[in-house]
């Protein structure tokens, strides 16, 4: 009996520690895979600078030695982890600007795009999922379910191109160029993120629609209104909270595609350019930051799920 009590009382702490360790392991794996993938596929980035006429042979050798690219690969990896632990993300090989400054200058644009998409995705997904899973009219339920399926199945890049073509038809041939505004990219990204959220809400409502407590509430005369809908939604809140974290991470991943399609400044375009150019420090920093961001969203989602469902909090 005593070991059972000890195990129960220690479970919340061990669970939190385990999630933190899993998150740190995920971040380490992400930066490590990026480190080796870039070097094994792109080769020597200094050689690319030399071939493009951006440096001389003597300057290239000095740069290679200063950055440690003349060392064995495993030794480079150890040095990279040491600098990373000190918070040193390095400098861009092409501009010489510190990586932290490059990220800091591009981050506001990406945050505006992701935040605007979030304001579109969640209300739209909630409405589509609510109508598809709880609506009283079959025609509206099927229409909302079809729209949610389209939002889920269409790639973000394809939706972005369709949006550009649509704006081109409205505004003429000159409008076919990528738009510098925010509303169209945010709408495209928000539409794509609303699909999975709507399907989750729909599935949750459909599973609770025939639950005994819903049938009992209807038997007592409670009509299919907002109060009954809230009782039906509550059991699905933990799953929805977990999906929200994934959706937030998806929004930041989707900005890579959207910023490329619409030629918007931001972290996504910097990441694509750094990979194509072989600018290792920038690519490594952005991938590591993405892994840490995904970890943070998972921690927040777990906290929201525990707040919504007391059964997930463990024993008191």
C-alpha cells in the first residue's frame, strides 16, 4: 500500500520532468540532424562563396579556419554544441551580420502573419466544426463538413496560388504579382489551419451527441441551444487543446510556404534562402528555434488540457 501512495504522489513531478527531458531531446535531435544534413548535402559553404566570386582564395581559407570548417566533422559538431550552449548562434556567412540580429529583424513580420492567421483559423474552424457536428439541418452539416475537408486536404502552396490567381482576375494582369499586403496571406494560412481544427470539433461533437448525459438532458426538456452545446463540447476540450498547440506550430511552419509564395519578408524566406545558399548558422538557428517553439506549445497544450479535464491532473 505504501509503494502505491509514493508512486501516486510522485507521478506529477516525474511526468513534468519526463516531458521536459523529452522536449530537450527533441530539440537536440533537431539541431543535430540539421547540422549533419547541411554539411553532408551542401558541402563546404565557404567553397560556395569562393565559386560565386564573393571572396578570394586567401580570404576563404582564413574564413574556413576562423569558423572551424577545416576541422573534422565530429569536432565541428562538439564546438557547435558548445557555442549553442553559450547562446552563440554565430554570424551569417554572406552578410556577416549576427544571426540573432537577422532573426530579430524578421521575427515581427512572421509573428504578424501567424497571429493574423490564428485570428482567422480558430473562429472559422469552430464555426465549421460546430455546424458540421451539431447543426440541426443536414444540408448545412454536409456543407460545413465539405468545407472543412477542403481546407484540410488542399496544400497551403496550392491555396496561395489560387488566391493570387483570384486576386489577379479581380484586379487585372498587374495583380498577378505577389501581394505585399497581409490580409490575403493570412486568410490563406488561416483557412488551411482551420480545416484540422474544424474536423476535431466535428468529431468531438459527433461522439458526444449520442452520449447518455446529452440524451438525458434532452429528455429533461433542454433544447439544442448554446447551453446544451457547451455540455457537449466540454468532454472534447482536452483533445481540442492538444490540437491547438499543433495548429499553432503548423502556422509557424506554414509561414515558410506563405512567405515564399507571396514574397513576404520573414523567418520563412530567410530559412529557405539560407538552406539554398548553404548559410549554415542561420539554418541551424531557425531549425533549433522551431523545435523549442514546438516544445513550448506542447507544454502549454498539456497545461490547458489538464485545466479542462481534472482527470488528467493525477491524484491530489
